[in-house]
């Protein structure tokens, strides 16, 4: 029963990892931008949520749309200014710029919020409640909600990209930005919309992580960014549904490692990550021609 529980917990944890990774995968798939500040931006979203709850005094679930809207606006502004300027100068510049942004965010959070850990929704029944399946299987409602949220987010993004006007423009600009521009498309504005979508998912990831555990200014680089990269690489870089597959594989590997020995939890996940890099570097869901 312990192994079954580990697999179920790993699958549910994969939903959180997919939320971590889908914004990273979207920005790379559309703009070929590897955002090294991705984890720090998720932490920023968590701190914005904490601030909104403290200032407005509303239930934490009501703060979610406010945080998503703020992060979407921030994503559009950053894309039209900092990121777009870096993209025009080459891929190496984007790495340097996003790395610098990561350092600025982390040190800014340390300056204004100190290194103390903080959580979101502490004391809420959603965070503390669980249900049983059979004898010995205890599942937290929060994990189920986050997994369902991840699936809904991925379905929504897939529908938007395939069926909406701006979704088609995003795919066209991602395939050939020069041809899209010759057709009258302002690809910078289109990329800004894609960044706003990516930052919206980052906001959900940051809030979800703040509900499952505590966040600190260094969490973004130490934890979230590494897990997001591992998830994206396992699932396939640029593949939205690959993030869910990669998250589930990573989560199950970690839980199985923890079942063997609690100290093997992270090690098992990163061993799977390295194995995928060696055996199938394009990821589990990507075509070999994309490698």
C-alpha cells in the first residue's frame, strides 16, 4: 500500500510541477527565451498574494485573480521592454539578462521581506483537509485541486493557441516572426500577450507553492527553477502537455525515491532527469526531429 500511495502522491505532485513549467515552456516555444528568473517570478507572485491578503483583508482564494492580473501586466511590460531588447541581441543576451533579473528580484525580496519563510492561506480548511481511499491511502484535497488546476490551465492554453485569433497569431509569430511582420502583424505585441499568459501561469504556480509549503526569497532559484527545468526537459522543451508528463514522471520518481529512503527523494528525480537527457534529449513527448 505504501508504494501505491507513493505513486498517487507523485502523480498529484506532477500537477504542481506542470504549473511550474508551463510558463517556462510557453516562453521558450514562442520566443525561444530561456527565462532564468522564472522561479523568482513565481516567488514574487506568492509575495504579492501575501501582500494583497494583508492589505485588503480578503480570503486568500479571492486574491488569486488579482495576483494573476498583476503578473500578466508585469509579463507584458517586461516582454515589451527588457525581454524584447534582449531577444533582438541574441540568445546569450537573454540568458544574461534573465540571470541578472533573477539576482535583482532575489536581493530585492531579501531587502524588503527579509529571509523569513511565509505561507499563503495558513489555517484554511482547503490546506488542512484530506480524504481516504481504502485503508491507508490519505490524499490531501489541496493536491487534487492543484492537479485539476494544472490540467485546466493546460487545456485552456491549448484551446487559446489553437482556436483564438491571438493564439493563431502567436503560433504564426513563433514559426516565422519576419513573415508575420510582413503580413502586418506586430510580433512584439503578440510576444507580449504570450508573456502575459506565461506570467499568469507563473502566478498560479507561485500561489500554489505558497499554499503547499512556505516560500522565501531564495526559493525561486533553489527549488522552483530547478524543478521547472527538470520538468520541461523530461517532458520536451516547448511542449505544453509535455510539462504535465514531465511533472508526473518527476513527481513519481521523487516519491518512489522517498519510499526507499527519505534522503533519496530529490536524488531519484534528478537521476531520471539525467537519464532522459542521455537517452532521449528531446524529451518524452517531442519528436526526434525537434532535438
